[in-house]
């Protein structure tokens, strides 16, 4: 690699990865702060907001998957030096994702009665009122959320993750300041949490869309933007985005099913699982960031038909993922006693939490990168059906079925659920590694 053109220098990778890590860290931290602020309104508000957020998370994953599809296609065109086609891909991504979001928004408003009473079922009147208010306000933000996700993904595909990070910081700052002002200052209830969410998404979408119109960038919104779908570009975006979206949706469904199992293990297990999930999110942040970098870098290599470079950067980025995960996880293990005391856990709950997190840490620094970072090389080279089928089958067999086997039938409790989750990781890691080594991903075309 040193004797040929270097697509991404070490400096380029650093400029790409560090903002991604900060952005992921910011998202998790702000989510925690957001939940703490809403909790001051009351338990009914927390319950109502969490019910609506379960729907919003599915939508966010769907838009992120479509944005990934557009980013990969644009990245491949950049690798082919076809900048005009990369810009046309950006046009089509923003147009399609906006139109889809408007249809979804209209559908949610039209079916809000069914969602509130049919999907959520029989819940307390106070929780129902909170959910209804939050749903009515936040649903209006769906098109802006979609546009933001699409634009942020396009900035990342140019290797400009700094702009996406700054916009995330800007959007979350508006949200947190708005929550503080309306909830603590004005004394609003659920509206005080919903309105800042809507406003922050509207402003962030508008600003990042304006930034993407800068014609000095490799990928930008075309000056003569046409509100007309180009079938071949939309199909290329969907070819990558839909399997990725199905995979993400199935993953969320699996989490919900497993949570219903954990609920039967008692309060200590429920609390330990909740705390462990929050801490575990911090443990995988650098791996998630490097995974996004893999999509950017490898899609560019694939576009240039430079598979030697794709393999080189995959190995290099995997090493970075392992190194950063080890550093992050060592720090969290060192802070574990402080973290557990901060949650004021009972001795029983603290013991379960400690056991889960130490086990998760071990798996995180050994299995996680091959299971979640490596498959992004396959996705970036259009091998998305294989990753989708593998992930879904592995999740249903090992994560869900073995959660019942280990957690319930063998009596391992909530720890058994976490072991089942890492069995899923291990199986995925083996299958993705075999696929990568055999090299079939190198012959996929859009």
C-alpha cells in the first residue's frame, strides 16, 4: 500500500474517527441527561415518553439505514471519480427520504388512535395523556429528522465527520437547553420535553441542508435540484438501505422480546439489566464510530475497484477498533465501583450488575469488532443481503432462543440473557469472518 496512491492517510483517518467517537459519546450522554430531566415531570411522563420513543427509535433506525444506503452509493461514485453522479445520489437520497418521512408522519397522525390504544394497549389515563401529547408534537419532527440523518451520512461519506459532530452538538444543545427552560423554568410537563425535540430537529435539518448546498464540496445538493425520482439511483440506495433497515428493525424487535423475559426475573434483575445496558452503550462507542468510518473508507475503495486497499483499510480500522475499545473498556472497568455507587444499587443488584458488565467487557474487547465492525466492509461493497440474513438468523436462534434456554430453563437469570447475546456475537463473528476471507464480497455490484 505504501507504494501506491494512499486514499486515506493516518491524518485523514484521525480526522474522520475522532469526531465520530465524540458524536456517538454525545448521543449517549445527552440521551441520559434527557431522561433525567423528563423524570422530574413524573413517572407517568417517563412512561408515556418511553412508549412513544420506542416507535421513534424504529423510525430513526430506518432513516439511518436508508441514509447509509445513499452514503455508500455516493461513496462508491466518489471512488470512481464520478462527482456529478455522487451529487445526483445526494439529491435522490434527500428527496426520497423526505417524501417517505412525510408519508410516515401523515400515517402516524391518521392512525394515532390505533397506535395509542391498539399498540400501547390498556395503560393508565395519566400515561396515555402523556403519550398522546408527546406523540402529537414529536411526530411533526419526523421529516426533519429524516433530512438530518441523510445529510449527516453524506457528510461522513466525504470523510467530513466533523460537520456531522458539530451539528449533533448543536441539535442536542438546543434540546437540552429547551428542556431545562420549559421543564424547570416554565414548569411545563410533557410538552416541555416534546417542543425542544421538535425545534432542535427543525433547526438542525435546515442548517445542515444549507451546509450541504456548498458547491465546493465533493458531494453537495445540485444547484438545479429536480423534485423528480430517478429510478435507477433510488433502487441502488434501496438495495443497500432496505436490507440494513430490516436487520436493524429485527434487532430492535429482538431487544423488546428479550426485555419481556427479563421482566419476569424480578426487580433486581430488571434494574441490573437497565444499568448494564446504559454502561454497555458507553463501552461500544469507539467500535460504533470506527464502524461508520469503515463504511466511508471502504465504499470509496470499492468505487475505485481497489479491493487491495479495501482489505488494507479494513485490517487497519479493525486494529484501531480493538485498540480504542480496550482503552475505553479499561477506563470503565476502573470506574465501575464509582458507577455502581452512583446508581445507589442494593447489594444484590450491584453484584448482578458487576458480573454482567465484567463479562460484557471481556466480550467487547474480543468478539465485538469482528461481529459489528467487519460486516460494514461487506455492506460497503453491496454484500448486504448476506449480512442481513446472517444477522437475523443468528439473532433469533442464539440471542432470543438461547436467552430462554440459559436465562429461564437453566436458571441463569438475567446473566444468561447476556451470555446468549454474546453467543449471537460469536456466531456472527465467525460467519462474517469466513465471508470476508473467502472474498465473495469483492464481486458484488450495485
